[in-house]
């Protein structure tokens, strides 16, 4: 489990400003170059440095929070494009067409967005609501909503093209068979329309994770989403936590609204010296490394250096 930092002994007096400046100089030397820089301490100077840095042209609105699974697969569904994606821990991503629910047909409902997990599996299931329609390779995640195939090929022309079901996610019989053979109970299912603030990542059994109850998770996710919305993604520790069938119920979890994520995020002063020649993906990795290293140093640095 991730623990909170212990408070410093009251007997250890030190100048926090000097400690921060000293720490930033150390990491600037390690990560950027051996040159010497003088760090600004005023807000105006930091803003000017940001505007002149390579970070000023980076768009951070693509950042997403992450929840983790120990399962070998997870599924993403984009209702806007009517596409599904099967993510594998060991293989490439498999894209497939879906046809989701729509309220425009009689007794139909729009497929709900959210973060779910597979709650039930059945090779055959007859719908009690719709004239005992046979649903093949059923994978349920939101009460009576799930993935399934149908007999016949009439519905195939809508897959990946148009919403046509009463609420479920229809897939081809071939894809339904593949999903059924690979997907376990508790596998995450992320359903969105391109506006999700959260994504799913594969966790490793050797990683350290936190684990929260279903009652705790919505509040925690809202707090983490607010950090992104406020531009403080790089200023907060982001503990890893797992989702599974034990802490995600049929109603699912909130996925936020990525439209609220600003293009700019607050960064530590050291990040402003990252070269503009570095690709954006590597810039992000360096910023996160600086963030984690700086926080660790401020908590653990030998106080005698500033006495």
C-alpha cells in the first residue's frame, strides 16, 4: 500500500526554499546537462520561462487518469464511432464493429457510458424482454446490458456503422465467440463517446496497488479527475489501484469528461528546461520522472545540508 510521508522531526530546522532550490539543481544536472542554471523564484519569471519553453506548445488535454487490471484483457467501446477494441496484455489491439443501443426504436435505450467489469457469462441466453430472442455468447456488464451475437446476418450491416439495438452491444458471431473464449469475469469494460477522463492499464502482480470498495471509488475518481481539470496532474502523487468484480458493481463507475482537461498543466520549474527537440512522448516521461524524483527528495533529503 502507498503510505503518507512522515512529518519531519521538530528539531530539524531548515529553509524549505533553499532545499527546493538545491533539489532542483541536483536533478537539472542529472537529467538535462552539467551546466549551471539560476532558478527563478517569482511567479512572473516562471510564467515567462514557461512561455519560452517547449512545454508552451504541448497540448496536455490528451492526458488521462488510469485504473488497473490484473486480467489478461480489457475492452474499450467508443459509442461515437461504433467501434470496440480488445486490448491484450501480450498481443496487439483487435478492433471490431459494434452496434449499440438507441432510444429511437420502440422500447430501446441508449447504451450507458461508464467503467464496468464483466459480471456474467453464458453461451446462450434468451431475452425475456424481447420475445425470447436468442443471444449468443453473452457477456453482461451493466445489469441486462452486455455483448452478444444474434442468429442470422441481417444485423451485420449495422456493425461499426449505426446504433440499432435495444441497449446491448451487438457483435458478429465470430467476434462474440472470440470474446467469450478470452474474457474472464471481472474483465474491465470502458464505454464512452470519446470524452472519457480515465483509461485502463495492465497492472503487474509485482506492482504495489491500493484497493478501494465500490462505495469509495466514485469519490476517489472524482477527486482525481478534478486534479486533471485544475491543471495539477504533475503536482499530485497518483497511486495505482485495481478494479475487479469485487469492487465494481453493475451500475459501473464514472468516467469524467475529458472536455474539462486544459491544454496546459502546472509543471515543476525543472521541467521548463526540457529541450524542444525531444519528442512529446519522451517529454511527458521526463516531466513525470522529475515530478516523482523531486517529491521523493523533498521528503527524504538530508536536512543537515540546509542547516
